[in-house]
C-alpha cells in the first residue's frame, strides 16, 4: 500500500467529545483512510493524478463506503485503513458524475461502524458541525456551516445547493460532514476561498449534501451508476471572468477538442441562448437533450464571432472501467 503524508491539524481545532450530544468517537470511527491507484492510460490521469488519497465513510454494515468520486474514478486498486489500523482492499461499486459521489465496497472485514445518514436540509448556516477525516479526533475539526449556496465547477459540474464550512480542513477529500445530531450530512469535496460580500473573505470547504445520495443509492449499488439519461458533456474547462465565460482548457481527445474549441474562446451563447455565467452555460447545454446531442456554441475568438458545433458525449464512456476484484 502506498504511503501518503497527512497534513497536520491544529490541535485547537479538534472536536471536544463533551461538546456534542452524540457519541463523537463512534461517529469518527466510521471514517476510513482511502488510497487509490489509477492506471497511466486513464482519462483522468493527467488532471487528477495516478495516486490519490483521501477518506471514505462507512454507511453500510457490509463495509459499503461513501467517498468523493474523484478519488476513485478509474481506479485499478484501492486500499482502505479503518480506525483500528486494519488495512484491506476495496473496489469501486458506483460513481455518479452529477453529484460527484463514489461508492466503494470493502473486500476485507472491518469493525468500523456504519454512520447513519442524515439530511443536509435539516442543517443551516451557523450550525456547529464536525468535518472528519480518518484518524479520530486527530483527523477531525470542529467547523461551522458558513453558507449554503449554488456551486458551479469548471469541469461541467453544478450543485443547486452546496454546503460551505469554516475553518478549512487541510485534508478534505472524502471527509465526513457530521451534523449536529451525529448523522452524516455530506462529503467533503473541495477547498474554497469565498467572498460572500465585498471586503469579506473566508477559507473553507465545499461539501456535497448527503440528500443527493438517497435517490440514487440503490442504482449505484445495483448498476454502478444512476439509471437516468446522461447529460451532454463536451469536455471543456471553463471559468467566469469579467462577466464572461472563458474556455481555459480542454480534455485531451474530448468532444470539444475534436470540434475545434480552443482555450481563450469566450462563450457567449448556447444554441442562440445568451450565457454569462457557468450555471447558465451548463443549464443551457443540458437543456438541449441527452448525451449525444449536438451543442452549438457561439464563441468570440480573436474578436470575431464564430459557431462551434460539438457532438456531446456521455462522460462515462471516456473513462476506464473500474477494476473488479
């Protein structure tokens, strides 16, 4: 199993068991360490790397583990370490591109308890929560829900209401957001720097709400992916700048690159619908139909308006299938 260094957490941020009305130790014991090895030829190898480390949370008595999907997508080998220090392999059970959740099945016996699923909808800004990585109190911090807002990711990702917590956990990927009642409220996804208002900035974590898992959990366990039509995916990396949507990168051999979209292009419309933000761009593309539909983009390139028609795809078709053991 590969070795990874775990960032140090300030002892002052560690949660105090006496401050919570639930069994904090039991909840923290549900979090496992996760190490994934991805093949060199994987579609995501160049952007996410071939060795990935983070956390997962046991949500089923049979060793079913929930994590953030970018840790395990295209993984050929997964190793897990529970609260006792026992190490065992796992395999990817399911992955959902829309929510970003990944499921892993432990292939060895673990005594890590399964945490009960809660509801992020029951939490609110100002609530005291715990963002927990593997390692018990040493790997956890006491945090506060700062905001619940829409979040758009440059990789064609959109959450209607993400959870933002402070202070920032330094090793956030797959960490458990434990709500005020001791139930799982979300899974850590990103480090963020937010500017909620002029002159106010904070460092924190973006957490995917657990509520998004409930409708798809059965499909992920049975089929490996939700049984809903895939959204059209073009393989472009985009950002907002000065009220415009700018192409900042392209997935190699993805639909956008094949169609001739270029970094630096300014996207001003989708099929004639004007867009100025990432959410507007994504919703306009997804509103055209299912994966495979043509996505006409109106772009400004070197001062000239041009149209780039992209034959969208299903993102999953470009990925190496998870290895089963």
